[in-house]
C-alpha cells in the first residue's frame, strides 16, 4: 500500500529532522517560474540539469508542459508566480519523447471504456458541448507545442510586456536543453 509506505517514511523523516537541509521561504531565489511536464524522468533530472535547488524557482507542472487555456489553472499559476511571488522570467520546458506527443484521444477513451466509463456518459458530454476528443488530444511536435505555449503567455492580456518568456526542450535522458525561443529577442 503506497499510502502506508509514504506515511511511515514521513514519520521518520520528520522525527529525524531530515527537513533541516531544505529550509527556505516562498520567494524563488532565482526569480523565475518554470512550466514543465509531469514526466517521471524529469522529477530530479530537470532541477539538476538546470542547477536548481529547493527554494530557487516556482515550478508548475502538467502533462506536456502545455498552456491550453488562457484562463485555466496553469496560466493562473504563472500569473501568481509573477505578480505575487517575484518571478521575473518565465520558462516553458517541454521534452523529447513526451507522453503527450502523438497521444491519440481515441486510445485514452478506449481505456476509459475498459475501466467502466460507458458510452452514454461520453455521449452526454458531447451533447453538453464538451469535445472530449479534442480536449484529450496530444501534440505532434514538441518544439511547435512549446512555441505555442510561449506565444499564449507572451500575448496574454495580463502578462506585462517586459517579462521575458523563454521556450526550451529538454532531453529526458541527458538533461540537455535546446533553445526554442529566447525571451530576450522580441
Ligand atoms: Zn511529457
């Protein structure tokens, strides 16, 4: 049971004061916010490859490092980082071999059906105006996807024009970064 394992470890962690090396505050030392993917390979690799430690940056994650809606929770998190938490630069970091790359909504819908989501539910959503297939669709090219998210942020009506927004793609094996868009060149 994962929960039991985690709670047991956590008790030791706190009792043995293993938290002491992580003391910091809510403001990022490097005054930046990163939007990246939830991919498991990046959990430790990305911070190490960028020389980021606890307390250094605001980190926002989702599947694919996507800004898919201008007024969704990802964009709100970025705005909070900028206006409340002193992040002065924004980094969008996608990665090669992303699960969202080439992901077909139809395959995921098939998995849902196998797990008991019935056809009527999906039809009901369609009649309600929700295009589930479009909503679940992945992207074809990670660089294009990063560029698109960078544009969404740059052109957002609530983002100040002087905030650099950068786009990068990271290799999930080597940690190598490729620059897709520099926020210093307008
Ligand atoms: Zn990914």
